[in-house]
């Protein structure tokens, strides 16, 4: 989930995250994909056993939190205003 605040969630990426998370939950519970299919277990059954949250909802919450953080920042620090020049040379070491 690290860095998910800035991910652009297209349909394909959402599907990849969902499939990967389902595989991780199966592994956590100790069920293989073939056992899941034989026993006719649904995603919700495995989620209830693993006590895991839906990753797409977690990502959405983190993204909204990051958006709020960015909106509260001082806008002047993001770019050099028009008419002002940057200093010449390499930036000083911090």
C-alpha cells in the first residue's frame, strides 16, 4: 500500500490489485485456489476468515487523505511565481 495515495486507479490496475489481494488472503488462510473452487468458497467467505479489509476501499481512503493534505498546504511553495527567476547554479546542500 506504500505510495498508493498517488496511484491512478484504472480498471485494469484495480483488477490486478483485487486478484493479488485475493491470492494473498487465500495464502493467509491456507486455502489453495483449487480448494476454493472445489469447496465453492466465495471471496467474502475468505475475507471473513482472514479479517482483511477490501484493498480498494483502503486505497480510496488513503487517496482522499492525501488530497486533503495537499490542499491544506501553502500553494506558493510548489512553483516559482511568474516574473521571479531562480538563483543561478547548483542548489545548496541540505
